[in-house]
C-alpha cells in the first residue's frame, strides 16, 4: 500500500463546522467518528462514491468499535448526514461528499502540476533525449550486461595454437624459431609461462625470436636465413669465385 494511497486533507478546525456541530448535537462525539469514518470509506472508492449496494457496509464500520448499530439506526445516521449537507446522494442513490471531491480535485491538480514540472525539467536536462535507463530494473540489467561484457573481454579463454599456426607465424616474421620445438616445449609445460597460464602465444614466439637472434649474434647471426642454400664452405666458395673470374 502506498503511503498516501488513502490521503485526504483534514482541516484542523473541522470540529467548528456548523453542519458537523448540528450533527453531533444529536449523536454526541460518536457523530464526529461516524462522519469521518464515512469520509475515509468514500476516499477509498472509485470516483470517491459509495455505491448504493455497499451502503450497508457503513453500518458494520460504525458498529466495529463497540456501538450497537442496527440497520434502522444506520439508515437514520445516513439520512441525517445527507439532510444536514455533510454528505450527498446522486440520482442512482450513490453516496458522496462534495467537500471531499473538491479537496481531491485540488490535490490531483497539484500532483499533475508536479508531474508536468518534473517532465519539463527532465526534458530540459536531457536536451530532448530521454535517458535509456528509466526504471530500477532497467538500471540493474544495464549494470549486469556491462559487467558480463567486461568479463568476456577480460577473461578470454586461451586456445593453444597448432603446429601450423606457429609455423605460419614464424615464417611471416622471417625468424629462426623452430616451430616444432616451440610447440613441444610449451605443451610439456601445460602452456604455462613460469607460474602463470599463457595468454598470448605469439608474444612468446617473439620472445624466442629475440633469444635466437642474440644467440646468432645479429639479425640472423651465422645462421642461414630460411630459403637460402646451405652446405657450401669457404674453400668451395673461393673456387667458385675463381672460376667465375677466369671465365670472364
């Protein structure tokens, strides 16, 4: 139940109302209770009217606090309220209060002004663009989605490369890393780098590449670059050069 679900204003000097004084002159202080019990019940009804078929509920309400209220007495109390002008009855016999209706009309107008003012402020604040998150549930879903997306990007499962993957990468870089040796080494380690799980095998290839270069003493050191012929010594090379000069 909302806090103000059954709210209606109540004048601090209601006891001085001439109509209520006239009514209480007959029913004493109980009359004051009978009237405001009826007003509270009207406030709970649609359009603030008590349908004729529910009129009997007033008798049970008035008798709920110890007073012995018969059907005849309840009818008399209601007739007195209407005749004095505290309550009214329409052509269908439904009971209502003009004073309550007037107060609720003003309250609803005030609430509408607050609502319109809030909407205008939001329109000005957001520059005509409504915020994407408008409810607590939407906010919660948005936060969960962002966290999940962040975790997906952060914790990408490592997929060990195949021999062909390593070989192709080494050839694309033109390095001297033995792809099979690289693969066998890290497979034996469970794809661990020290105490940590490997995250980027290509970065490890590049580390091996630097190590191989340092061992060779240069970009390729004394090793033959892939694709060059091997097995020719210095003497053979000198003879080949001499023959070439003699032929020229």
